[in-house]
C-alpha cells in the first residue's frame, strides 16, 4: 500500500507521541528529531514491503498461463510467493 507523505508524517507524529508517553522511554534528542527518524524508518519499511509485493506479482506473471488478479488462485499464489520473499529476508 502506498501512503502519501502527509500520512507517513502523521503516523510518525503518532509514534513519537506514543513513545513520549511511555515512562520507560527517555528522549536524548528533541521530539522533532525523533519524529524525523520515525518517518525515515517507516518509509524504509514501506519501500521494502513494496519490493516484496513487486517480487510476488512478478512471479505470478511469469507463470506459463495467465492467472487473473482477484481470483482465488491468484490470491493463494500471491500469499505463497509473498511469504517466500519474507522468509528469504529472515523475518
């Protein structure tokens, strides 16, 4: 799923705010720096997820016959190939 920059920023704000409320967490940087780092990490995660998605879709497209997206067979193959790609990363 592709999120807009505004939505990623909002999510980063929410994460930084939630961390600030945890008593066991102490910021050694200002809150804006924490928010920016959260945004950077979220963007990296979303890019990695997009690569997994693209790889799973490419494997489905490389089948000998056409498998229409939205069919049960396509969904099963997508989950299978997506999970294989995740396992390759050791997650």
